[in-house]
C-alpha cells in the first residue's frame, strides 16, 4: 500500500513538472490585476445593493410602525 502511494506522488510530481504548461509571469500578473479590479467593482456593487435594500426596509418598517 505504501509503495502505491509513493508511486502516486512520483507520478503526480512528474505530471506537474514535465507535462503541465504553466502560464508566464506577465500573464499571471495581468490576470491577478483583472481579478482584483473585478473583486473591487463587485464589492462596491454589493455594498450599494445592501444600502438600497437597507434604506428601503427601514422606510417600510417606519411606515408600518406609524
């Protein structure tokens, strides 16, 4: 059983080092910037939606309470 595990690790290491095509660093950098910008925009959008719903619900509950 242990021998099979060692063979699996060796095969996985060989696959990752010799057969996988890794992206270039400039591509990784560009995609990281894209993800960061998208995350910031999405966060702002979610915050705005949250603010609108909160304002609406506060006004609605205030209207019902009075």
